[in-house]
C-alpha cells in the first residue's frame, strides 16, 4: 500500500463547476500538506500549503486537512478551462526533507 | 524573480552513455532536491542538499546515479551507463529552509529519453 493514495481520474467537469480533489494517507507523522498543479511538460507549481488540520482559502481554491481521518482535499470553485491540469497532493513531516506525493489527478474543465 | 532553472529541457541519448543534468535553484535557497517523475511511479525523491551538510542520498536508485552541488548553489545530477528504465522527467526543487515548514518550488524538469 502506498503512503499517499490519490484517485488518478481522469476527471472531466463543465466550466463553472465545483471540483473536489482528494488524497488519503497512512503516515500519521505527516504535518505539512501541499497541493501542486502541473501543466503538461511543466514542473509542479505550488497552489496551497497548509500545516496540520483545518481549512485554508486562497481565491477560488480551498484546501482542507482532516488529520483524524488522514484525508486532505482541494476544492476549486467556479472552475475554468485554464484549471485543466494534473493536481498532485504532497506531504511531509517537520524534520523531513523529501515530499511524499500522490500519483496525481488529471482534471479537464470543459468550456 | 527567477524560479528554479533546469537544463537541458530535453535530452535524448543512447543506452550506455553518461548524462549530466543541471539545476540552478532560486537565489538564496539553501535546500535543493532532485526528484524523478515517470509514468506509473509518480514523483520519487532522489537526493537532497542543505548548505554544506552531507547530502541525503537515500533515494538514489543505484550507484550509477550521483549528484553534486558546487558553492551551495548549482547542482548537477549525473547518470552513468544509462539504461532504458532511466527514461523519465528529472525535476529539481529548492526551498529556503531544510524542513517541511518552507515549501519546495520546482523547475520545469529535464525530459530524458534513453534509446
């Protein structure tokens, strides 16, 4: 079993929809949680960065962490075609160096 | 400001050749990471540098892989006697601190193809 599980999709939604992307994890030591967006042939771009449990909002994006359930989510409101990309969750613990990534979810927002 | 810069963006080489991949981190970032991204394996950690400390090489898949970081800035990842399974995108990231409380920022990677 992988430490971080992420539904690979693909996920296709109409423009304006609310998108929910999720990851589950098994290592209770994880403290820092990130969401990256990766366009084709580009590097991962940091979208959201959260510490411990709770919600964090940035524009149309909301990151949610539930450490008791070992579950994190990214919500995208009013989705746009430009949101079409692969979304990667990533996490680490405080003294760790490397990130542990989910496998990525491929999202397409149809105009 | 400038982000993480990697070169070359693409590299095609024959099996058995050596390759060198370069990473120029964000100015002022003391921590530098190499990852490999391949189909079916996702993003895998390879090696980590922090300042003048000994690197964490725990993710290197074999002794054909090595990396160095000169002057605490630019890093080179070297793959000797390349094999077809080395084909992947090699990503470099940097951060302003050694631990998880500072996020990692990635370059666009080097797409390596072994014929």
